[in-house]
């Protein structure tokens, strides 16, 4: 089961990176944009690392404080869930 979860997280983070990057370049050329709700959905579904990486590399949405605050809240929620899963449930064994 852990391998399925790992594959899911790799997939959702690559997808989030691509979507955030696509939105940045759409903004540059004046094309239609992806809504913030959809961007946050990718982060909430687990793509928070890919989203953060795209935001850092392409400086996407980093000057919009309301977006950053929501993104940071999502990051903290995921960090809390990961710490709980690995720390309190003691599920560190990915070799099963």
C-alpha cells in the first residue's frame, strides 16, 4: 500500500508543478488562466511540493499575499498530517 501512496504523491506533485507552471506562462502570454481554486485543489490533493517548487522557480503568485497565506496553510496541514502519520502511527516501513 505504501508504494501506491508513494507513486500517487509523485504523480500529483508532477501534475501540480506542470499546472502551476502552465498558469504562469499563460499569464505571461495573456492566455486563459487556471483559477486559484483549481490551483489550490492540486495542493490539497497532495501536490503541495510540486506547487511550491513551481512557485519558487518561476516566481508564480509569490507577490500575492492572500494566495501565499492559503498556500502556507495547506503546507502546514500536510506537514502536520505527515508528521502524524510517520511519527505517531510509526509507519516508516516503505519496504512492504
